[in-house]
C-alpha cells in the first residue's frame, strides 16, 4: 500500500522544523537575523528534564584543611540485647519482627517441663521453710518453760537447804532427827540432779536454736536464689513473683505460672525473630534480639600519615555517601567529636577512627555508608568550592557550565580556574560567586555537545539531541 504523499511531506516538515535557519541557508535564502558567536547553550525545561540536568551552588569550604575518610554507621557495642530460652520447651513469640518494644513488655512465652520441676522444688523448699519457722516460733515458749522449771528447782533447793539447817540445829539441841535429815539430804540431791538436767537441756535448746536459725537462713537464701533465678528467666521482679493472692488460700505468683513470660529489659526494635509460633527450642536457644536503632556511632578508617593533623575530641561532620555524581549530598547529616580506635593496620597504614555523634538522625541505620570530615585548621579562611563531578575534561581544558544569571534557560561554558582538589570538592580560584548555579548532573552531555566549539552557541532539541548554531 503506497503512503499518502501529503502525510509524508508533513512528517518531513515536522522533523525539520527545529532547524529552520539551516534549511534556509541550504536553500540559498537568508535568515531573518544572524546569531552572534557565543559560548552559551540553550537548555529549555523539556531538555533539562530529558537530560536530567541538575544544578548546585558553590560552597564555602576549607578544602585544603579538610580530611575526609570513608566509613559507615555502626551499632554501639552493648546496645543489642539477645533473648534466649532459660529452659528447653515450646516457645510462642508475643511480638513481631521490627515491632517497637518498651522495657517491661512481654516478648515471648515458653512452656517448659523444667519450669514445673523448679516449681516443685520451690514448693518443697517453702514447706521446709514453714516447718523450720514453726519450730523456731515454738522455741521461745519452750525456753521460757525451761526457765520457769529451773527457777522452781532452785527455789526448792533453797527450801531444802533451809530445812537442813533447821534439822541440824534441832539435832544439836535435842538429838535425833537422823531419818528426817537423811530424807531431806536425799531430796536435795534429787533436786540438784534435776537442776543439772534442766541446765543441760537449756544448753541443748540453745544449740538447737542456733542450728535451726542457720538451717532456716540457708533455706531462705536458697529460696531467694531460686526466686532470683526465676525472676532472671522471666524478667519479672522477684517481689512480684512472691506476692500471694487474695484470701486465706492465696498462693505465691510463681506457683500459678503455667507458662513463663519473658519481658524486655530495654527499649528498642525487634531486629531478629528466630522462631515461629510453637517452635521447640533447646536450653539456651535464641528466640529474638532487640536493639535501639539510634544507638549508633560512625566508624571510619583514616591514614596514619594524617595522625599529626588529628587529635582526640576534634569536631567532625558526617556526610552521606552518594552512589552517583548527580546525587551529591553536600549537607551535614550529623555532627560529633572524633575518637581514636584501639587498633591500627600496619599493612594498609590506616587507623580506626570513630565519630561520637552529638545527636543521631532518625533516618540513620547501621551500615549506611558515608564520610567522616575533620577540619584540621578551623582558623584558616574558607574559599569557594564545587563538587569535582561538575568539572569536565575536554582535551587539554577543564571546563564547567554555569547557568546564565540573566537567562535560566541557558548555560555558559567556562574554562575552570582550579585550586586544590580533595577528590570530592575542588577549590575555585576565580570566575564564580556564591550565587552562581553550576551544572552537576548533565555536565558530561553538555561537554560532549560543545566539545571543540566553545565559541559557537547551540541548542538542544526536545529529544536531547544538540544542534550547533552557525555564527558569522
């Protein structure tokens, strides 16, 4: 089927519509006006959108006095809590992965046969304590009864001694009294024997009381240790485990615990849930772990050659690492102070450094990469600097593209007057001011489009292709 000639001609004119001045020249005609020789390139909004062109302003930075070291955010040791099973048994988690937990919240339940064994031992121990306590309580009345018995024997001995004196006097005065004297002396001997037995019994009671106190204290200490162990296993306070219920038949709280409930000991987020509902774990098995995601520090590796310029406690800045030159993060992500690590690498000639953060951003997480910046000379003057990604190499020239302050839809190709480069930022000696906008993303395409024709202007079509304007 033959194409419609009219539609074909319309298509040709549409495609060539963006280059009318050149068509006129090719046809021998003269354009209405002649473009002046320029180093400006037109970049209308549609072109900026298609090429992804972005701009960035120069920053005041001390490039020569700034040391930048790569690193990452790291969890502070000791701020991650793991929860293991105290006994082998069936586990039922009470929280979900990534759930926020607070101190005292139930984390999981465990149905463990060993806990029932511990309950039985605690019951037997409590019964022993009750018996010993009852014996101790009865010791005082028994001692009091023995004391009264001893006093009565001593009183009887005094009476017997007095009777003997009277009988002795009667025997001297009138004679006789032999049988009665013998009976009284016999009674006195019996009373003395009884008193000796009572005194011996008192000694035995004192020894029994000491032994009972010691065994009762040992039993109470053992029960305290068992309750402490149960409190450590469950996360419940020991006093709460020992509280009895209402009524005369109330029982301790630990006796009613069919399942152990383990409680959180710190605030955080559940970062690992190692079991499913109903899973059976052996003694000491990992159930879950909780960490505070904001308990972070920044770990970096610095060069040992930079040590003379570094000191403990220097202010530092944390910058996020970018994956592309079009997303350079120039703002400070966090601030802190410099801390030296405890180790260094003699082969890589590096040393471990840490940024102790003044305040951790909520979006920070362990493993996020970034840079640790230290300004070693805060008193030195700062200069204008732009990201090194803005600077393109065109043959022997280093060029950058500055947005035309009078026409935001144009950029001006400029030969860069460069200073010190730290690999990310480059000092600019001249040609820029604080309010200039420099092309960041898209600078490479602009360099290719204007390569070898810096004094010839041009424009981009909406499809991203560049057309160089002819100048006279």
